[in-house]
C-alpha cells in the first residue's frame, strides 16, 4: 500500500517514512527511503557545472542559484519532521545553469545533494522532479551507475516545489574538471569511453515493468510521437521576433524520419540526454561513477540513447563539445569502438542505426534552438543564442547528411 504522509513523504505499508532505495529499512513493511552512491563535483574551470540538462548549453547566468534563507528553514523543519536528521548545514550550490537548483549540503554531518526546480519554475518543473525521483528509485540496486536516492518531498507547501535528496558521489565531470590520473595515462582516457558505452547498454536492459518509472510511462508508440512532439516544441518557440523557419532543413529531415521509422522493439529505460557532460567519472580508474541529469529519462527505445551517444561524442564532428576537458587530452575511443563496447555489454543491435543517429540530430538541434528564440525575446545573451543557433543548424544539416547515406558519426 502506498499513501501520502505529512510533508509530502510517500509511505509504504503502515509506518512513516520516505520513499527510495532500501538502505534503511524500518520495522514491518515500511522502507525509509535512503540509499547509497551520488554526487561530488570538483572545482570547475570557468565552465558551468553539468547538473542542468544540456549543461554546456544553458543560457548564461551570472551567479549560481542556491537555496534561499526561507528554503533552508523549510528544509530543516522537513528533515526533522521526517526523521532524516536534525540539522542542515554547509549548503553550497553546484549548478552553473538555469535549469534546476542543485546544492551540496550536510544533514547531521552526512553529505547529501538536493535537487529542486529553478527559482522561477516552469509549469512542468514539479513533474520533472517526479520523473527523476521515479528513475532513481527504479535504478536502486542495479549495476547502472547513478546517484543513490535518499528522500523526496512531493508537497509544494514545504518549499514551494517538489524536491529530493540524493547521496553524494565521489567523481568528477569531464566537462569542467580533469583528474590527474587521466592526464597521466592515455589508456584511461581511451578505456573510460568504452566503460561509458557499456554502462549505457546496461541501462537499457534494466527491468522497468512494475517499477516507479513504469507508473509514469506514456502509452502508445514512443518512436511515432518523437517527430510531431519535437516539431511542436520548435513551433512553441515562435514569437514576433522568431520564426521556426530559421531551421529550414528541419522539415525535410522530419519527413524522412517519419517515412523511414523502423519497427519498434521492446521498450526499455533510456537516459534521454547521454553525453560526457552528464556523467561523473571515478578519479582513479576508467569507469563511470554515475550518470547524472535524469530529467529527460523515460521508458522508450534505448537505441535512441545509442544514437545520441554517437552524435555527442567529442570527436569530429564534435557537435556540442561535451567532455571537453577529457577530449582536449586526446586518445579518446573511436565511435566504432563505442559501438562495439555497447553491443558487447548486451546493448541492442540494429540495422537502422542511421535512423537513430538522424533522430538524435533532429531532437538535439531543436532543443538547443530554444536559446536562440530566447535571445531574440531578450531572455538570453547574444553569445549563447548565436552559438547555439549555429550548433542547431549544424545538427540539422548533419542529420540530413545521414539520411542521404553519408553518416559522419560511424
């Protein structure tokens, strides 16, 4: 039985508790949601830290958002009311983007990370937090590297938004930091790419039916709704100063995608935004410490994650400059090696890889085009808008090349 307790806490059985991974089990059938593994970022190098979706592409923001004084008071009262702890201290921001607020803190000395919507939440912000909570709960106990879930609050009356706590992960993000071991050893830089591809393959194999993530899965064909959904997103950018025809070749690409859609396979979990700015790496060995930024995760077709990984891998063509600190050192695995590592780890095979690569170009191009629209509306900087508009045009053009049998990503 699941019911909602005080402070937005979800309760299993008849006792009080939070929902999450089974690190702490209360008496009887109650699980107090507390888990293991999460998120520790080292210092950046004048680059945004990677917590927001499309972290390297977020609109320019002068200061890192953090919790307000009122938020801290509310959080302290909530952790006491739910039995998580008694004191909240050492709150410091981790995010450098505008998508969400992510802070490191300590509850009774225990390091944790809190994630919540931005200062000015979007209409879907709380829904996004629900999704991320469902993902982390579903992944608990699996071999997919992820931040361990501690507790979530679904009652907006507490802090005004849905938020959750996760464990801290000891790792670094290769988009803004580099561990010395990777500087010293070219083999580590090569092998970590293979580990990344293998971890992505394992994600697609995680059992999801009957999980928290299954409860928010949309019915119907995942692949069939991709093109109309993202054309709708592009149309939503329209205003007096912006016309979606700024991406003229997107229509031809969308028509090809619809006409050549492959047969849909068994649904699986997909990250939705897999690139090297959305991972943490172990500092002393070439392995993932965690995938992060789960807000685009869904139950869909994991082969789209494969296509997305190929498109975003930081070698020519380098579409979004993900993992730039790592890539700058060289000796990265090739895309062909990534594909081999993915399939060797149990990832799905397909004869339609070009289609998934083209779809990744289509979706990613439309996502980042939004910053150009926001610049033209006076809501983003010229530098960010112009840079990302050029990237969006390039991605749509690259996707169009793929449709003509000229795939530069394989």
